[in-house]
C-alpha cells in the first residue's frame, strides 16, 4: 500500500490514519476503488488537486475499506492531496498526537515534506534523527523507466546511517505487488472490475 508520494508532475498525496473514517455501505452498482490503491491511483491518474477532486465528484467512485491482514481490524485512513497551487495547512497535527482517551489512535511514525515548487521530497523517521530527501527532477519517472525503490529497512537503512540526498541510492526493484482482498467481501460477493 502506497502511503505517501509525489508524481512526476508534482501532485502530492498523503494517506493519513483516521480512526473515525467511514467509507459507507458497499454499493455494487457504483465503481469501487480499494483503499489499498487509493493513493497510488491518484498519483497515477491526476496532475492537479482540482483534476482529482473533479473526477471523484463526477465518477461517484466509492472507496472500499480493507482489514489489517494480521489482526483483521479495519484500516481507516483519509487522503490528503496537494499541488503547487495549494497552500500548506488544513490538517491539524494535534489530531496525530497520542491521546490517552483514544487508545486506538495511531501515533506519527514518520514525517514528510513535499516541496512541490522545487520538486524535493523529504522524509524523517520519528525513531531516528536522519533526514533524507530526493530531488524529483533527478529521477526517471517516464513510463518506460525501470522500477526503483529506496530501501529504508535493510543494510542501507536509516538505522545504518542513510542521511541527506538519497537520490542516487534508489535501486532496481520488482513492481509492488498488492495483497489479495480478504474473503468474504463485505457485500458477500466480489466487487465488479
């Protein structure tokens, strides 16, 4: 599941935890988009916030929730999108702070900054002080470009000292594979494709 990113034309998208998220009752008569691909779909198909909002308003697509594979608990998120015409702000950081009255709330695990004007994407783990970034114009995001990823977990990870401009650290990778949806589907039958 893609959680955060910027596409080749500077549209940013950010999947944020929201315990209260409710995607409504599944309606087999409406087109469906899985929560697991929601953010990636936006990055792959739109250039601006206005374009994405207009499409979601007119398409009447419904977001179909999913469950966390290990616990079976619902995954509840909302999507924030921005481009170089949107002003920062609008999401309250206080909503992502540990609250003893909401033990199910998720704490912030990382922070990102998307400078959509300069094409710089920054990432900081809340567990390590390392700040890393990449410059979008130095990445080959053309349709024929090979898939690459930046590994933040293994030997070249933040824990291993990865810091600063990491644009040259992206390595060839197989494309992301999506999990199959759990059975049975919420409506009792598979959504139409």
